[in-house]
C-alpha cells in the first residue's frame, strides 16, 4: 500500500477532476503490475495495473488507494475488470464518497467472491486525495494558502519590493507545490504589481502547469502582461462580477481566457465561497492560493482555507512593510481563526511550517 500511495502522489495536479489513485498487484511474493491514474484522469490505475499484470493477475492481491469504481463513465467499471481478471483479494485504503460509487464498488467485489479489506493506511490515503475528497463532500476544491514572509509577517517592503524574501530552495518547493495543484489562485493586485507567470519552472516537469485563476471583479487587468499573452498556451480563468464591462469581457475572451461570473454583493464584495463552488463544478480538486494579503484575508475569514504552508525568512521589514494577511474583523482573541501545526522544517536559510484548519 505504501508503494501504491507513492504512485498516487505522482498524479497530483495531473488527473483532475478524477482522484489520483495508485495500484499495486502482487501474486505470491512478486509484484506483477503497478500503475497510477493516467494524466487527465483515465485510464484508471486498476485498469492499467491489470493490463501490466496480464494473466498473472489471477489469484493475486490488489492494493489500491481508493475504492475501485463501479459505474460506467468514459471507461468500463474497474470492479468488472478486477472480477474478470480473477483476482483473489482487494485491499483498499479508503472508500470513495463519490455518490456513483460510495460502497457499491466494494459490494460488487464481495458479491463476486473476492476478499475485500478496507482501511489500510487510510490516514495517509486521505491526505493524498484530500482535494478529491473535499470536492466530493463540500463541492469545492481543497484550498492551500501559500505564504512567504519575513519574521514579522511581511511580504514586501513599504515600497513594494518583494523579490526575493525567501531563498532559492523555498522558491523551488513552491514550484513543486504548483505542479501538484490543479490551479493557482491570485488576486488582481498581484497580477498588476508582479506580472506573475504562475507556471512551473526549474523542475524538469514544465508540462505540469496548473490552471491560472485570477479574481478580478471588474476585469481591470493589464492585457499586455504575461498571463494575457499566454492565455492560449496555459489555461487562464478570470473570475469577475456581473458589472464587468462587456468590452473587457470580449477582449479577454479574444485573448483566450475563460470567464467565470461570480455572485457579488456590496457587503461581502465577491462571494469567495460561491467562487470555489464554481471552480469545483469545473472539476478542480486542489487550489494553491498565492494571492496577496486581501485575498488571503477573505479566504481565511470565510473559513475556506484548509491548510497554510508558510515559508519564513530570517529578515525583519517593520511596520511600514506590507502584511502577509490583510485586515480581519477579529473582535476577540478567542474568535481568531486557528490552525494546528502539522510539520515544521528548515528549507535552506528559511523555515517551512505547515498548518491545517481546526475542525
């Protein structure tokens, strides 16, 4: 199962809207087949592993990180393939909450006389597929907020200089985070001030670019910047409100961007919860937010941030510098949003800490 989980991790950011699944088939003491979900979400891991095993799958044990599918979509059910192959036992890490599966896959295997075990390394499997599980249970993708800040929680000097607060190793890790995410989310201010690329560089996996998602209510973004000029090469989704001018909509559509209209009210500005539901409907399971302090504050305040990954540099910028999180309406300390520490590690001269939202 650990080997299957390792395979599943390789599919992060590459298989949405499907879950990333790893499958290992063992006959006796020999691994006869192994695979992960293919890029784009199909073929599924079990089908690929069975194809690799061939006739050696008969009587074998199958280790899979998620309950095999039992419904017919663009490909036949994996349960049918497992039954036809004559496997003797299937070990599953976690059940699939997709209403089209949700226990039906396990029931089909048992009805065919196959021994089924569930729960092997379940916690690890849930972590790997947390994005898919979040989308299935809440309708929205999992949101990771990435921060790169000084010791006193600042992301730029008072004049706006921010390159580079953290060192090259931390920046390389962020590119890996992008590669393992379905989309990168930023606000309009970040686009206007930084002209970011939001792609994957320096890792040798330059085909792993995430969807670039920008929150811009009025679509008031520069049309001569990098995102605009590459909108036909790497997907660019612009989230705007219903008052965005038609000529701006037409211009961005002509450039190749996909426009997503999001509900807006004067009280809460753009409805970020609705925005994430719309992203979930489009199949996204894992979103990495690299926006500025205003977007970070909005997501935190709306309780939409599932985890925070913070890179802290050994530099102090002072009160006039720009804070990593914008204004929050916190009237009392006990009402402040809280996260639990999961991991902390030195990354070159910097420190990486990972935090998860408390239930």
